[in-house]
C-alpha cells in the first residue's frame, strides 16, 4: 500500500486546520508532523478503529511540512502539507 492509498490530507494547502483520513483502521498508527528543517512540531496517535483526526496548526509558520504515519512500528507513509 502506498501513502496515496493509506491516508489523505484535506485541505492541502491548509490554513489553520486540516483533516487526515486513513483508509485502514485495523491497527494503531502514530502521526508525526515535521517542519522543513526536520523538527518535530506535532505528534498524536490513531487508535484502532479511528479513521479521522482534525489537526489545528494555527500557530505554525507558513511553509512545507512532512506528515509521517507509522503503523506497527515499521510501515511508514509520508506526505507533504503546505500551510498558508
């Protein structure tokens, strides 16, 4: 499964908040957001059965962010988010 199939980000580009929706809810997953220089700016957890999370990033500076979702501690999916 690719990142395109595993989770989606809406809207992207984003303003103060966005929603991450994942396609598979069978396992716990961990969500981490990094800024353009690789600093972790946010982390959270998807519980088993949880399909969506709304993330508020109003205090984050505009720019490109990398969203990484890790399942089972091994499989990682990454996507870029543009914050206006």
